[in-house]
C-alpha cells in the first residue's frame, strides 16, 4: 500500500488543501503533515483494516472512497469515507478498535499518522486540537443519527411484521369465505332448477318455510352446546339420511348439526314431502346455511381488519394535530393490539382507573413510549424457561391511575429481574443487555427523552420476580409545556 515512488511534497501539500477539517491551514503546517505522514495508495477492493482490529492511525483521504462495513454486529451496514475527510483514530478520541472492515471502493490515496505522532502533531499545529474536536462532534452526531434511524427502522420493521401477521389471518379467512360463497352461488344456481322441477304446491312451500323457521328457532337452544354434541348430532343426522335412502349425506349433515338440528327434527318433512323432494330441500337448506356461515365469516374477518386499521389510526394519530387531548388507556390498548401477534403466551391484565382524565400530549410519541416498555416486557417474558410447565403463560399487567396531579402508568411483567447494578444504566444511550444485533440500546433512551419532553418521569423497579416501569405525566397542560 506504500507507493514505491512517493509523491513530491508540494503535490501532497496541494492535496491537503481539499481536506475539509484542515481548511485555512497555513502552508507551513500542511507541509509538516506532508513530511511526517505516511503516504498510502490502496487499490479498489483492497482491505485496509479488519473489524475489531486495534485502531491506531488517523487517515486523511486525499483521493478516492473508503467504505466500512460491519460484518458481525451492529445496525450501520455501511459507512463511507470520501475524498477530503479526516477519519480513523482521532486525537482525544476514545476509539479503541475499528467498528467494521475498511476497504477501498475505488483507488484510494491517503496520508496516515500513527497515534504516537499525535503529541508532536498537536504541538506543531496548534489549531488542530479544535479542528479535531469539531470533527469528533460531527462524527458523534452522524453516528447517533444513523443509530437512531436504525432503531426507528427496526421498530417499524417489528410493527410492520406484527401488522402483517395480524392482517394475514382475517384477510385469508375473508378470501376463503368469498370463495365459499362463490361455490354456494353456483350450487344454488343448479339447485333452483331442481326445486322448480319438484312442482311443489303452495301448501308444501308454506310447510317447508314453517319447518325451516321452527328449526332455526329451536337451534338457538342447542347451538352453544359442547363440540362433542355437534359430532353426535352429525352422526345421528347422517344415519337418518342414509336410512331414508338419500345420497350426499356429507354435504347436508355437518351444516344441520352445526346449526343445532337434531335427527328427529327431520321427521316432519316425511309427512308432506316425498323422499326425492326431501333430499333437494335439505341440500338447498344446507347450502343456504353454508352461505350464511361464509357471509358471517367474511363479516367477522373484515370487521377484524377494520378494527386493526382503526387501531393503527389511533396508534399513529393519523391526520391529527401533534398535540391532542390523549386518552392514555386507549393508547395502551392500541399498542397492545399492534403487538397482538406476540401475545400468544401472555396474559394481559388491564387495571385502568375509571373516568381517567385526558392529558395534553404528543399522542404518537407517547405511543412510542408504550411500545418500547411493552416490547421490553415481552422480551423479558420470552426469556422465562417454562419447560416444566409449557401451558403456563407470562403475565403483563397494565395499570393507569391518577396520583396527585399526575397520571401514573405502570407496566408490570413477571419475567427475570433486572440486576440492581444495571437498573441505573438501562436508560443510557447505546446500553443494552440484549445479544449483539438484537438491540441498539436506544429504545429506553428515546422513551426517557419523550417522557421528559412532557415534563414527566420514567423509572423502573425490579425485584422478587416482578419488573415495573413507571411513567408519571402531569395532568395540567401548563406543567407539561
């Protein structure tokens, strides 16, 4: 990487003019850098350093582009260093190792300084200290912005995954119901000609209508019986149909049994219809019941989709002003609905004080707080070993009440305790107890900033197998803003 023929000093001095943090540096000081730095040239694709390797050098990129990619962990997949930038280990930086693998995206020309040269460099160039500090601040702001953006994208990805899971079931059910209705419409189209061919009298038509009304009325008494009763009724109806020489019992018996029809309810049909007519009437009746069942399934499914969309609008406060009168329990419930796909093994207990007053707040931001705290609780519950009792569910308890002039929200879980020596650190930016790649340590920091923005307080208590996050928010609007 060290060129066989070093570039002339004046050429390097001229190139240093384009280094943004060194703008305005006198020629004599740029010459000092040119003479004391090590010139390097890296071909496209060559690796300059590996992730985790000790960071010992500052680099001034005179030409080209250097990319840094994280391989093992972390959200920032790619960092780009371009011509005119100062990168690598900077004086006053606490950086100890490289956060990713650095490679040249194109032919790269640079000047590097080992950290042993930093004292002499700062002495020779007095203004360099201020320039380095400014660069460090820019770097911190950029990395923080990227990490926060990654945290938001991660949260958005989780939310999108939960919504996709929740919407998949009702939309699939609605699709199946629509397909079933289409099938039954085809069957009705064929069956109506068979009904017409029976040439039933007005008395027979009236008797059939009266029988159907009677059966539907009686079925309301039986429809809520145990599932085993449904199976018994289906067997009895099947035997009744077979005993009378009918075909396709499997198309008739299930729907009648589900409705609560007993085998003896079919006996009156024999009094005013012949056997061929009875089969057609029962087939049409069963087809109508199936169509009603499909229609009800479609109503339930689309109703569920509508509820989810309403929850999304409530959660995000779509098309609403930023500051609103917020119903805190409604926000908690909307958040729970967004995370419903993770609640399969969780008992959710709600303890909301009646007639809680609303508060003036940024609704969508408060819902971010509830999301972070509830997701942390669910993560804790997921770590509990329930192999001894697989049917046992974790407990998530949501409490909302008035405490003096504040609204108090408590989010409890019975997962593992947070160690006492970590309870004061969990709100620090980038601090996380999760495995690498599973958390950035910004969720609770973001929640704390939102709560403080509302002039509230966020704290945690964890002991004896119970962890509780407490959020206190002022009721008085003047106290909040």
